[in-house]
């Protein structure tokens, strides 16, 4: 293993942590846009999604809550699995009927979020996660 590989490996937890923060924040911003009309509002309408409407309002709640949990690294595995599942649902129910591939059906964003969150569910939060701060030192070493 070269010294460059060793150096890159030492930064891997921080790269994963930054990836988790960015993906979570982007996901949360989609939920905030749909629920509160910020950042240009809900896609398609520019406003907000009506309260309780299936699946758009519930998807926005999942986006906001899970995005924030993932970004902060709190309950990130459960939040990442739920977020990944919601994006898989969006891809197969909303986008897939319009074409086989994401480039054909405008589902790139849903596919990328689904796979990114699945990756985060398996890799863990990386560095900079609040869940790592909350742990007592003797428990973190075990």
C-alpha cells in the first residue's frame, strides 16, 4: 500500500461524513420546499403540497425528517433505510412507468438518492456525526 493510499484511507471517515451531510441536507431541502414552499416550492407547482395527501405530503415529511437525521448523524441507519425505500418507491411508482431507464423517465434524482441512502445505511455515518458525540468513551471503544 502506497503512502498516498494510507493517507487517503485516513481521511475516508471524514469524506463519508461530508457525503452524509451533503446528501442529507439536499434531501431535507426537498422536503422543506414541498412542505413550506421555500427554495422555489414543491416541484411542479411552486407552492406547498396539501396536508396529509398521499403520497406527496408523506414523502415530503420523510424527506425533511430523514434528511435532517442523516445530515446530523442521529439514528442515521434507520433514517437512511426509510429514505432509500421512499426513493425506490418514487422511482418505481412515479418514474418507471414513463420508461425503463432513469434517463428516459426523469428518475435520476430518485435513483441516486435511493442508492446513496442505501450506501449510508451500510457504511455508517463516518466522522462528524452527533451519534458519535453522544456515546460515552468506554462504550465507543467496545
